[in-house]
């Protein structure tokens, strides 16, 4: 009973005070009950894939958004996870529940290597150099088709679970756990250091932070999450193919990340949940199915023209305001800060109260 | 085989140099990483195809018209899409990616995904040092060389070139000295896309034209630019020749080299970056704070 009351108090004081947190909670609950409310296998399949790509996008955001290491070759980690897990599970007959972790670890190793190689590169150099790594891997895969399956990839993989709903839950739970974990990392002291590295690496070093070590660590963490997503993806669609390493996938994750709002974790996840089902849904229409990528690109362009910082920071600024004194966030329609009581300058609201006062 | 390598490397290097120098110019002046750069090259190839094969115009007319049209179009895209989000670096980045996707899908929709062949501008072969070189490849080489010289002349012998170099060097001081920095950036976009469009028009008869033809030169071009040093024209030229030759050597000398040529070229780029993080001729930018 005590824990129930305590939990309710936490919910009321920490979650319901902010519309964005309420929305996140509602979204997580909706994902968990979806199969009971609407169990259409096609919808579940789309949401499953969306969840896996959401892990991928969130991992990119930790590396690019927080640390400023804008990686153009993030598909390398996705593909490394997919291929490693697929090859181990096929050649040694290991259950996918184990090989998924092996895939993630192999991806981590790739992350450390890439991070080590790119240690001295800055800004655009880093972006353009990282673009090369998945293509090098792709060239090697095509050059040795006996081992990698060449263009066809490694097929005939086993799924993690047998039923549609079980697979759905594997993906949703993995997504919630990884995204929440990444968010915790990003919100911790470690995340603060990452912000510092992005904003001013020289100042961070001058403050006694071993920036190369932090950058390596963040490459490893991000690659681990991306590799996990890749391995789950390969076992879900039962093929680990060259498409997991393509430039298109690397660009796709950059679009998701920036469209949703970099350095937020939840932004890229929201972007995947909006854009991926949208493109799949558009593909259903015969007339515009061929144009779906075009529509996708045009939507991205239009949204950027109006919200250059991305979707989720824009929405958050509409529904929440930061307290001028203690910098805590508040609902936009509050007139005083919920923590320190300082009056909030509200658009609209304050104008109305001015009008009421003036006569 | 040696002669094959020499000729192929030179021709490919010339085309890469046209692309890389244009990309480098935009990056140097406006700090735009223009992913859509090779998409304009693809647009020019399509434009050339439709004017030449569909409309039946002559080679010279269709070539000139397509270069001019693509250049105008790029300025329009710059004004409408890139300029409004110029302050947000990441927004510019995905705006260019999205533009490239838009072009790809538009071409896929209007021409279909199949390969389109374009007849050679010049038929026949010439015998150079024991290798028979088609006139078309010779034409590519000549055009590339002419364009490189023209770009050099424009940059180092005209007032516009002076303004471009000054803006690339220090945008704030250039602005204080009374240069219209926005206008200079726009001129640079036009020049660089014109170079890409010329490359597209001369290369189209050798390659096949399809909506995905922008991806592989994009990667090679980025490798060249990073190898040579971002924003350095000399670096881009030398990088283009290096990568052109490396690719030629891989294709002719290694088994299954056609698959590996990209991997080998990119590995060379990574190796150079390990030794010199700013590329061969790049300048170390002072950290902006």
C-alpha cells in the first residue's frame, strides 16, 4: 500500500506536472496494450520495425546530438550487429537470444575501432570520414560472397519468438529499455560531459576531462545499442542483407535524428514513430506508392523550413516554458514556477492578465 | 595493362576533379556540406538525355542548355531551401540530403528506374601509346582540363574570384570590406553546380543514366575532398588524381577488384586522415568558440 501511494505521488509530482512527460508515459502504455486493442498483424509488424529503428535513431543521437560526433556511417554498427548475429546463429546453431548480444558486442568492437580511428578528426571531417566505413565493409562483403552471401545476404535465420505478438513485445520492451537507458546516460553526469565536449572540446580538456576516453566510450555505447537494433532487425526479418550497411540507411538515421531534434533522445524516437509508419502507410496507396520517398523528403524539407531545430524542441517550446529563475521547466499555462514560485512570462496568458489589470 | 591504368586513371581523375573542386568551393565559401552536389550531376545527365534523345537537339545545344538550366535551378533551390535555414548547420545538412532524395525520386517517377543509354558525342578511337582510347574519353579529359583552367582563371584573375577567395578565407572580414557575402555564396553555388553539371553532361555517354547514379560518385567525391583537405582546391585536384589512379589500379590488378575499388579508395582516405587529420592540403581551422 505504501509503495502504491509512493508510486502515485511520484507520478503526480514528477510526470503529470509536465505535458511532455505525460505524453511519453501515455505513449509507452499505448505501445504495451496495442496488441490487445488492435491486433492486426500488419500494424504490429510496422510498429515492431518502428521500434527497432527507434533504438537505432536514439543511439545515433547519443553520439551525434550529445557528443557532436556527427556520424554519417552509423549503418556500420547496425550492419555489424545484423551480420555478426546472423553468421554466429547460422554457423554454430546458437539460439538467437544469445547471438543478439554477440552481435551487439561485435558492433561495440567496431564502434571502438571507428572511434579510435576518428579520434583526431573534427566536425565535417569526421562526418565524411565515417561515411566511408560502412562502404568499406560493403565492398569486403561483396568481394567475399562465400562467407557473406554477397548481394543476397545471410538468410534463413530463426526468429526470437514464434508468434507475432511475442515478437512485438520483444521489440517494444527492447526499445523501451534501451531508449530509457540511453536517456539515463544522457541525463547523467556523463551526459553533461558529452554536452561539454560538443560545445567546446578545448575547454572540456582544459577542465581536466579526458575527452578522447569519453569519445571512445560514447562510440562504444552508441554502437552497442545500434548493433542490438541491427541484430534484432536481422532476426525479425530473418535476413541480414547488404541493405543494413547502405548509405541510404546512414542518411535515413541522420534525417530521423535531426528531424526529431538532436540532443534530446526522445526527439529521434518520435521522428521514427512519425516518419517510418508514414512512409509505410503511403506505400499502400497505389497512386502515390511510388512517390512515397518523394513525399517523405518534401515533408522533411517543409518541417525544417518552419522548425529548423527539429520537431520535438519546437513542440516542447509550445507546451512548456523554462522558469527564468531556476531554469526548471513548467507547463506553458502556469503563471508561477512550480518549484520556486517565480512568476513566469507566458505568451498569451500574460497578455490576457495585463488586459484584466489595466482598467 | 599499364597503359590502361594510366589512361583510365587520368580520365576518371579528371571527372572526379570537376566534382570535387565544385564541392570544395561551396564548402570553403558557405560552409555547406552539399550532399546534393552529385544529384545535380545526375540532373544534368537526365536533362542532356531528354534534350538529345527525346527532343532531338544537337549535342552542343543540348549540352549548353542542360548545364545552364541545371545551374539556374540550383540557384533557385539554394534561395528557396538552403538560405532560410543557413544559421542551423544540421538543418542545412539534411536539407541537402532531402533535396538529393527529391531529385532521385522525381527522376525515378518521370523516367523510370531502368538504365538509359546516350549515344557517344564523338565516335571512333584514337591510338595512344598502344591503347585505343575512344574519342569520347578524350573529350572528357579535354573538357575537364579546360574547365579546371577556367575555374582557376575565374578564381585568381577576376574580381568575383577575389571576392570568393576572400569570403572563403574570413567571412566576417569580407563582409566588413563591403562584399555582399550572400551574393558571393550564391555565385559560388552557381559555379560549383555548373562544374558538376558539365561533368554530368560529358560523362553521360560513357555511363548509363539512372536515378541512383549520384550515390557512388558522391562517396568517391567526399573521399577525395577529405583526402585533399576540405576547402582546398589544390588538394581536391591532387586527391582526385590519386583516387582515380587507385581505383584504376584496383580494378585492373586485383581479382574481384570492381567490388573492392570503393573500399580501397576509402581505405586510402582513412589512412591519410590517420596521419594528417586535416587532409593533405587542408588548413587547421582555428577552433570556433
